[in-house]
């Protein structure tokens, strides 16, 4: 399945989520890319849009290769095979550095910090690759006591999809390919980087009364 761009994917997800429309629902998007989809979903569901910020911890020899992911309040989710041979002092320091970056970004984006307690919480991202950042985001939102926890994404590898199904009340995925192409961007015709400014504007637009 190929999506035109993130807005297109968000509109398709919104169609699958219409039954959850209303003020008792909160959409939590992973910045930056997930916010574009989250905006489209929140608009259709007529509910607030907030952020769940999850940051990857890259391997010390290759920063693009994620070995852990961390959110502001929950412990890191790690690839245990990878972290076995990593210096623990370095890892602890990097986790703290990423938590600081999360706090900086939430301040920059003026995240509304809406509690999911007793509500329907829908976590949105633009797709799943390793799944670490999304698994970390699930832990963060789940710890805050939502009544119903849903994850909705356009595309996911099959093994990660099975893991997520066991962690949430409902998992919605538009495409679970038999042979995953290795990167989320492969499933989009247009997949340019989303800027901080776009995130800020989308949050404002979604939450204006």
C-alpha cells in the first residue's frame, strides 16, 4: 500500500477511528511526522491533539541505529541483545540527555499536556520501523491511566504489530506487509521532513476553540 503523503495517511486512519469521536478522546501524536497524521485524526474526531514525545538512543558507533527509546517519565525500552555490550555509564548518560531533549521539545512545541486518565487515548505515528519509540510511547501513555488505549498507524512490520496488539486495547494498521521494505518512507510518495514550526502550527490549529 502506498500513501500520497502523511496527510493522506492521516485521513485514512481517521476513517477507521470515527467511532471514537468526542471530547472524551485525546489523540497523542509522536513528533515530528506523527503530528501531521494526528492533526487529521483529531480534526475528524473533533477531539484535542497532544504529543507523546519518544526519543531513540542510537548505538554509540552508529547514532542512526536505535538500541533504546525513552520518554519523559517511563524507563527506557531497549533491544537487550544490543545493550548487553554497551557501557552502562554511557547508556545512562545518553538516556538522561534524551530526557532533557524531550523536555526541551515539549516546551518548544507548547504541548498542552492533557491527561489521558479515564479517557480514550489514541497514539498516532506515521509508521513503524524498529518499533522502539512507539513501544516507549505506549508505556508512557498507559502509565497515566487511560480508560481505552488505541494505537493507529499506516504501516508496520508483522512481528512488531503482534507485539503491539498484546500491549493495547486496539491496534489499527492500514498495511502489514508480508515483506516489510525496511523504512517507513518507502510506503509514501512524499515523505519530507516535518519541521518544528509545522508541529507548533498543527498543535495550535487542532486545539483552537
